[in-house]
C-alpha cells in the first residue's frame, strides 16, 4: 500500500509540474460564496450542466448506430429499439434527458430573473445564459427531426415553412437547412451535423464560459429587500459579504448541487425505464398530406399559438415575436442593471413571470389535445352516415369514396362526427356554389391545403358532386346569380361606352 501511494504521488507530481492545475482547481473549489447562497434555490445551474453531460454521453452511444439518411434513419432507430441490448433504454435516457434539460434551463432562467442575478456585473453571464437556452431548444428540435417519423417529417416541413417567410433570405435559409428545396437525403445529414457537432459544441463552449464567469464574478447573493445594486459600490460590497459571511463552495454549497443533480438523473432514469423512448412513429410518408403533426412537449405552446392565430397574423408574429423576445432578454441587464434584486420589491418582475407561466401552461395544455385540430381517426373509424348516400347517383357515391379516402373528415364534421379544424360541411352546398367548391378544393386557403395536385379532375368532379348534396332538405343549394341571370335572359350585351 505505501508503495502504491508513493507511485501515485510520483505520477501526480509529474502531471502537476506539467499541467499546473492544482492552483486553479483549489481556487474554484474553495472560493468563498455568501452563506445564504448555499440554498436549494441555487442548484438548477449545476443540474442543467449535469444533464448536458448525460446528453453528450448518450448521444455518442446513439451516434454509433444511427444512420443519418432518409432511407435508413427510421430503420436504424428500430434496430436500437428492438435488436441492440438496452438500445431502447439509451434512446429513452437521451429523450427524457432532453425534456428535463429544457425544463431545468427554463426554471434556472426564471430563478435568475426573479433573483436579479442579471444585474451588474453579471450582464454577460445572463446574455450567455440566454444563448444557452436558445441552443438547448435547438438541440430539442433537431433531435425530434432525427427521429424522422411522420411527426418529425411534417414538423420539419412546418418549421422550414416558417423560415421561408423571412424576407429576402427565406429561400436561401430553406436551401441551407434542407440541402435543397425539399426534405430529402441531404436534410438528415445537415440536421445530424447540427445536432451532434455544431450545437453541442457551442453549448459546451458557452456552458464552460458561463461557469467561468460564475466562478470569477461569484454566485449571486441572496436578494435581500433593501440591498440595492449600485455600479460604483457593488463589487466591494459583494467581496466584503463573501469574506465576512462566506463559506467555501466545497463542501458548503456543492453538496446540495450534488444531491439535486443526482435526484434529477434518477428521475430521468425512472422515466426512461417506465415510459420508454419517443417513437419513432410511422415512417414518413409525403403522400399523406392531411396529417397533423405535433411537436415535442417543449414546443407545444408554439403549436397552440400558431393554430389559434388568424392566417393574416401568422407571418408578422413568426417574424417579429422571436426577435422582440430575444432582444428584450439580451437588453434586460442594460436597462435594469441597477436597483433592487429582491422580488418583494419588484412587482413587475413577479407579474411578468406569473403571466408568462400561466400563458405557457394554458397553451401547452391546449396543445396536448388541440380541440381545433383534426381527429385523426375520424376517417378510418367512422363511416359516413347512410342518409348521405341514400338514392345517391354513382357519381355522388364515387365522390363520397374520395371524401373518405382523402381524410376530409379529419378537418370537417359531417353528421356531427369528424374534425373541428375546418367548418362543418352539413350545409356547405347552401354556402358555396359548385364552382366555388372546385376552386377551394384545388387552391386551398387558410388552414386548408391545396388538393389540385393530389386529386385528378374526375376525382374533383366526383367530390364536388357529393358536396353539392350536403344541404338541409328544406334549403335549396347556393347558385351563381350571374350565371343564373345569363341562363334566364341570354347573353349579356357587349360592354362599352356610348358615342
């Protein structure tokens, strides 16, 4: 044993003379922090960093098997789920770790905001934290795309459609993301590069910078009412507090970070074991145009907001709202860099957090069942009521088959059954003429996709013939008044001015 200790000491001394890490490590471990910051409220940053390490480790293991190609991505996930021992569990750890990391980062940002930890001299620490939050969301989105199932395919389509609305740059950005104008083989390679190399590399770099600044500037003191931040005196006041009423970071504060991070990892492990991995769902099928993909939990609130927005407001909100939100977060420490930190003296901050939390909860809850969205089993589980086909002509019956096969009932109710995204069609023939129906079916509009390239002319005619029968028996169908006048009075006189 003494010989082993001497050998270990020799190796340690050899490494220390060359790396000289002992001094910086001791400074980091033993640096004093205010006693009241050794609190359970200050553990979220360490937990987020621990989850990042979990994501890196599990991501490396998954990358050994995953094939980022349109032809093999879905199959490689099936191999992980069913053929490789514990492959499904590694996927589950990675998926649930992503969810927990997004949640912990959001909670950490909220705690920092309420505790005024963005104020002088920690402005840059806050800004780096904002970018860490954005990159965490980027990791979550690109990870969903790599599942490359039906939800991922159409979710990516919606995402790039939003990007395409950027003035002047939209088309170029879409080509950059997809590797072309459509989702194809190059798309997954690019998102794999983003998810495995680019975003994690930036995330790790910014996280280390964030930790470095925390060590150098100190952990934010407990926000006592009446303790005001002034640029001229704050640093001296903080150093005095840390040395007169401070404790070493290790073990004084570190043990709570360690316990909480361990509890979070345990929760991730339990969720992974109980609930398993996410998907993949059905293989991506571009021919199913009526699908309604849902994003992962972290993005459900965006899905809900965009679903409720009138079409005319979609582009302004998509282009302006993110820029305004990010700009507000980045400029916050420069606008409110001094003054009270305590939330007891900052009612506007408390009201802001409460409003955002309630709105996020409501929209996320709505996104879980989306009452305005199609019922995806309407076309397969519910047949058209027999009364709609009683004494119907062959053309109308053919139109009913098209109506059912193209999943129109996912979005439209007929006979009280079907989706609620579009209007009910029981009286559509009283509201639209046949020509208007044809135009709507071919060109779409609003939330309705265009079917001009997905239905043949005979199918369109059959579908319109069926729709013409959808009106109450005591209400006549709509007619084109101009066409009716022409048929009644003959051709109208040629237009022109008088001499």
